[in-house]
């Protein structure tokens, strides 16, 4: 349910906050990473929409090993552990464009991300070629009605996980690679947009 999605994201943020404190790092009090309103809006608006969910089937210990009910009294079958939804990238601004070289692209990055980029650890579109390719893909539509649709770009619209995010991404990529091309979708790229508050639920 939508409430489960929101609660899982809150739990992922809480775990990250506690992990940083345990390592002696300064950590701000976490805020809500993904609102119920945003989740509802994406599910209601995205077309097409499909995805995967991961739910518990067997009690697991904190180390990821098979456990039992006595050792895991809070465990319940079917507890949500991760979710991901995919749609065709669509936007509703006629002025929108992909541009990795614009000054705003990295203007709000925190110092640690900037440092990783300077050291070559963080991967980013430093020459703008990827943005040019995305901008050159076929797209069209009315920003006041159905939106401007990019049939060659898939978007991960909702995503949260408690340790299974990598597997969810792999499943999505495998399904996209096997999908048959059609007039409405023939994906060459995958994009994902994240606010600062939601980064914690994507570090998986």
C-alpha cells in the first residue's frame, strides 16, 4: 500500500541516521524522504507503470542469515522490504532540457559529493555528452495535457529498499533489456530523479 511505501522510506532514513551516529559522523535529524502525497500522485499519473516489491518470507537475523520466530519476535510474513516502479519519462515544462554543463546542475551539491567528483570517485556527465544524447532522443506531446513524452527513456519513479535495492534495480534492467520495442516505448536509457531528502533511501 501507499502507506507501506512511505513507512519503509522513513525506516531506511532512520537506519542511515543511526548508522552515521554509530560511526561518529554528524547526522542531521532525518526528515520525511518521500511523502504519501507524492507517492499517490506518481501512481495516479504515471502511464504505463509497472514494478516489483520484495516482501519477507522467512525470518532473518540482523546478519542476513535464516533465523526463527523465537529469535525474531517482531517478524511477520509479507513485511515490505523494498519497492520500485518504472514508467516512461514524461515532463510538463516546455522549457525543460537535459544539460549537465549548466551551472545549476551541481550548484547545490554538498561538499562531500563535490570532493568525490574532484577525486574522480563520483561518476557524472563531466563532458555533457550523455545529456546531449538524452536531449536528442525522440520526444513530443502537449505540456498542458498528456505531457511531453520520451518513449526511449525509462524513469524509475518510486524506489525504496532495506538492503535489497541493488537486486530490484537488476530486475528492472533485465526486464527492460528483454522488453519488445513498440510505438510507445523502446527504451535506450534509464533516468532517476532524487531530492536531497530521498538520497538516503537510494544508498543501497
